[in-house]
């Protein structure tokens, strides 16, 4: 967590510890803190405070939009990109099966970029829901969400944009996007884990799925995580990940200069500034990850959310990367605290580890 978010979290937990639904002074203080934070988050996203539903993270926000929309839909089909986060892809697969909708999964090109025309060509009069992420969590590639939302709006197809990886890294003007649902998560920008938001466009229908208290205007019951939401608002005030670009770009340049056989995925497309995903041929990604861990570097092989599963990344597979190369891939995310020296130290360590592993294998 960013210091500013942690301070806001602790201060709110101590000074506004009441339940925002309570009428007494302590509850009113918590309500004030929550309302102020809601206004700050709405302002940062350029939307109305009333359109926000605070959730326990991006996963819940995505689930909420998908279930809350499909629950009301007539029998039809759902169009989704193949590179969505599992909280979208698996949830859509689940509810399509349950409600009997057909599922149309659209693949990106080899750079991991969705072709807006191809995506829109899949939308038809039977489409009841569409979903595309703003930026991919593995490659960092920024997707043509504005074009797709425009077509969905014209055809009145409810549309979810998963903005979790875009927040703080590119402009996320929700009003200009005009999607029915946009999801965000606080911990991706230095807020607390377990805090997120679903932005619901005014007039878009959403069936509530957490019932029993009526919070969040009846759309998400459960006592609100006031310190978490206040910390989210505080983190939004300092987000500027674009400044990581020179560190990431320098990292990739240095990496390629010392390891020319490395492939950086999505590097020809526009990407968010902090993400680098690459294949080190002949090496096992998990082994590299563990060796780097011993050296003090925290990186991911494939998606962090699916680490622990030995399946190659579904994103790389969708980009046409073969399983062998996908299993040899690593993903590095740079934070505001990282310098070019850190980036070089990581490359030097990778070079050392590869040489060591090759020696051990007698290669
Ligand atoms: C694109 C994307 N969507 C959704 C999520 C889930 O967010 P959370 O961890 O807040 O549940 C993640 C998490 O990595 C993500 O990268």
C-alpha cells in the first residue's frame, strides 16, 4: 500500500470506526468519511457518486456486473474476449451454462490486441452481454474499448469493461467511455486489498446479488469497508504509473541486449507503462521465478492470479504463443518505487540464473 493510503486507512479505522448505517455520532462520522471518499473516487473517474457500488475487489465487481445483467437477460449469446481475467471469463462461462446462453469467445491478434471490427462483427441481435478488458493484466496491452462500447451502446447490448489494470496507468474517464459497467480494484494502485468498485451507468439495469441490508442503494448489501474505501480515494490522488514507462522500456532494452533470444509479448502494441511479459527460450518460467525469488525479486510466471496452476497462460495461448514458450515466460510489474538500477539488477540476475541452470543441465 502507498503510505498515503495506509495512513488514510489507519486514521479512518481509528477515528470513523462506527457503522455508516448507524444513526449515532460514531456512525455519522463513518458515513461522512464514506460519502467524502465516494465523491473523491467519482471525481477521479469522472462519473457521478451515485453510479458507484463499492465491492470487495475487482473480482466481485466483475461477478456483480455479469450475474446482475445475465440474470435479467432473455436467452441469447454472450461475446467476450479470450484474454479476460478469470473473474470475467470463468464467471461468464459459468452463468452462460446456467442460464443456457451461447458463448462466443473472440481471440486477439499475436500482439494480444483485440480487433474492434472482429469483436463487433460477433455482436448480433441475440447478443445479451459483451465484455472486454481495458488493459490486459499479463501483456499490459491496451484494448480498443471505446470503439466496442460505442457499438454496444448503439445496439443496446449491456457491456462490461474490466478497468482493473487500466486504473492509474492510463486515463480512465468513465463518462467518456459510457459503458454500462466498469470495474476497478484498489490494490492495483496502492490501495488496500479486498476493495473495488463497480461503476454502473445511469439507466443500466443491474439485478442485485448480495441481499439483506440494502447498502449501496440496495445494490450491494453488507456493511461498507469504510477505511478501505477512504484508502482507495487517497491512493487515487497520487496515481501516476505512466512515469514507470522509462524503467520498463529500459528494462526491456537491457534484457534484449544481454539475451537477444528473448521475446517480449505485445511490445508492438500500445501497453500500460508498468508491465513486461517475455519468454526466455529453453527455461522453465516457474524455475526462473523461484530462483529470482531467492534473490529477492518478486515476479510472476503467467498471470499472478493463476499462479499455482501449472496450466500455461490462457492469454499467451490466445495470442498464438505455443505452450512451450508460454511455460518459459515471466511477467514483471514495475511500481512507482522502482528505479533503472532495480531493472538492471533484475536482468543481471536473470542472466546469472540462466547461465547457472544451463551449466547444471550440462548445456
Ligand atoms: C484485469 C483484472 N481484473 C480483475 C482482477 C481481480 O481483481 P481483485 O484482485 O481485486 O479481485 C484482476 C486482478 O489481478 C485483474 O488483473
